[in-house]
């Protein structure tokens, strides 16, 4: 069949055009991974029974899921502090307070973390805010007492210790804290007397008994201190503590009138 010149030119142009491979279809963007669901009430309750390392991992995941999760911030800060990671604990609680500046437990954890770092000056503000929120709770008052000790404000520290005891006269923790205040100032018999009462009070824990063991040992009664220490500590730790106590008492063998600083090698 005869083609017109125009039609022939069109056909030739079509035949001369390169045949392009079909562009592969762009893959659809991978579906975003579903957001991790936060743990439920039961899972969170079970976390309280975990050891500190497992709790740190659990609450760390919860905080990654929701950076505004105040309960997770409290739990992670507490676990980190119990793992002797006070710097991280203070950071976590501080970031949590940006979200919830008046959250009682976050304020308490912030104060505890700063005290654990030995920087009680920075614990004063959160502890005072917590005290204002719960004025009948002895715990923020006790934290203020220790914070004042760390900042060298002894008269204020004693006043807060006395206030904590007035709020909770039968509380083992309040008694133990005040006893260690006296021990730090060389009043070991007085501290021992208070610690024996505290150790027999309901709710007394291993820390109270170990404070008693320490104060007894600092008075040179190492066999009795060992017996007390073995109630809660593994053998290797007991041996280390006894070696430290022996060295401390040999440095000041009179057993009386030594300040905490003189025993530990630090200042008042």
C-alpha cells in the first residue's frame, strides 16, 4: 500500500526511536514499624520486683517509647542510682522535671541522685519543693538534712534531722540518718544507741543494720561488727569491710572522739 510522504516520515521516526525498558516501579516505602506499645499496669507492677539492672532496661525502653512518661523517668532514675550511676540518674530525673516540674516522686529522685553524687547543694531545691508538696512526709526533710550535711551547714542539718524524727518518731530510716549524723561527728556511743533502736523498729532494712555494724566496728568491737555484717552481706564484702574497719581503728585506737572525716581520711 502506498503511504503518503508525511505518514512514511512519521512511521520512520517511530521506528528509529530507541526502545526504552520500562522503568521499574518504585518500591513502596516500607511500612513504618508499628509503634511499640507501652507496658501495661501489670507489667509495670512486675518491674518493681526486678533487680536494678533489669529495671533500668525496662524503664529505659518505656522512656524511649514515650519521652513524657513520668513514671518511666522515676523508675529509670531510681534504678540507675541503685546501680551507682548517679550522674545518669540525675540527668534522667532532671529531664523528667522539665515535663512535670511538680511531680513529687521525680523531685525526690532528683534530690536523691544529687546526694548520691555527693553534691547536696543541688538537692536542696527539689527536696524543698517536695517538702512543700507533702509537708507531713518525713522523707524530703531527711533528704534536706543530708543535703545540708554535704554542704557543710551542720546547724541546719541537725534541725532537719530533728524535724524528720518529729514527723516520724518510730521510723527506722529517720533514726538511722540522725545516728549517722552523730557518728560523723565522733559521737559513736550516741549513734550506736540510736541505731540499736532503729534496727529493732518495724521496717528496718539492711542499711540500718550495716550502719550499726559500722558504728560498732569503729569503736573497736570488730567481732561484734562482723556478726552484724554477716546478716546481710556476702562473705567477700564482709571481709573487705572488716579490713577497712581494722585499718580505721588502728589509725585511732582510742575508739572515741573521732570524726567521720578522720576515720575515712576526708575532711569534716
